[in-house]
C-alpha cells in the first residue's frame, strides 16, 4: 500500500473541492448522486433554501421492483429515470450535476445518461 491518504479520504477531498464551486439554486438546483455497494441514491437539492426538492433511490419498492439487484448499472438507470420524472413533475428542467467525488463512469454515468434521456438538462 502506498503512503498517503486512503481511497475514501481522496474521494472526500474531491467531493469537498467540487462542492465549494457547485451550488444549487431555486432556478437551477443540484443533482447529487450517492452510491454504496448495495444501493444508488439521487437527490435534487436547493442549497439556497437548504432543502431537498426531489429524491429517488433503489431502496424504494417501486424502483427496485423488477430489477435483478439494486447495486448495478440497471438500478442506476432506473434511479436516473425516476429522479428525472419526479423533477419534471415538479417543474424542474435544469440541474447542476454533483457526482460527489465519484469517477464519471459505470453507475454514476448510467444514472446521468438516464436522467438526460428522460428530459433533465445539465
């Protein structure tokens, strides 16, 4: 193992660095993605008002139903479609994407692409 910071510490530093530059407003809220080995989570957040406008995750039965596992790319696509659908229902069309320090490939990319295809702009 190489000396220096652990992998999780490096991701946390990237997350904090990006969060110092990205800010969600009422006109253009922030789409924040969180992932674990078992689940995917997405929230659309208004940082000015300090509240979550829309949320979706694989822990919800309607999203997890019909999936072959909740920690894979198909599950991320389902969460992306669900968050976009819920955002459009609330009148949110444009968001700022916050990947929370995660690399933009795999599940994070699948969620973002599904949200774009469903109608969100970022």
